[in-house]
């Protein structure tokens, strides 16, 4: 499924994967609805798309790291799934007997991981758990100061 990112003014750009035709459109009406839609291109193809209303671009990654749950002081190995300038999602690497995430919505966590760039930059962030599903969790970083290494990583 193609992803279309919406800017802060509600505008989006559709690019047909079949013929490369581009069309700008107002996507603000999809903000409160299911944002999975099909767009019919002038070439006749119907393209399923997901309209994303994120503040920052989210990059899919496969990175290893670890995090500490502040409430219990336990440390867990994690696999990062995606990351942006203001948050990330990850799964806990399960240990024997673990079937659900040890995290609760609102928990504070500290995450540490290395980027898979040439300099293998070390990233250390604190965040608040926003959602939990099984062993997967999503966090929003606590401090919004610009992280230069992460910013460069997300641009490439």
C-alpha cells in the first residue's frame, strides 16, 4: 500500500506508481475518517493508499537496542520498527514466559540504540509510552530539542 504524507496545511501529493502522474489534493477531509482509500488515476489504475497525518516523517527501520522501564527499573532488549524526530515504535525481544509487553500506557522509558549509518551514531532518548499492542509499543520522545544525528539519518 502506497503512503501519502499530508503537510501541515492539509495538502498531499499523489504519485501514480504505474504512470508517474502527479496530482496535489486537499486531504484534510480524511483526518477524522479511515485514511485508507483508493485513488483512481487518469491512466485507469486504482491505487490503494494510506493517507498519513503525522507531524514528522516516520522511517521504517530494523535496529536493535535496549530500553529501561522507569517504573520497575527493568531493562529489555528491543527491535525498532520505525522512528521519527518525535517518537518510535518497537517490540520487546521476548524472554521465556513473556507473552505481553511489560509496558503500560503512560510509562516512562529510556531507550538506547545505534543507527545503521556509517558512523553508527548512538541515540539515547527518554519517552512516554503512547500505545501498547502485544509485545509492541509506541513512544513519544519527552524532549523535543533537535537531534542532529537522527535528523540527518531520517533525511537519507
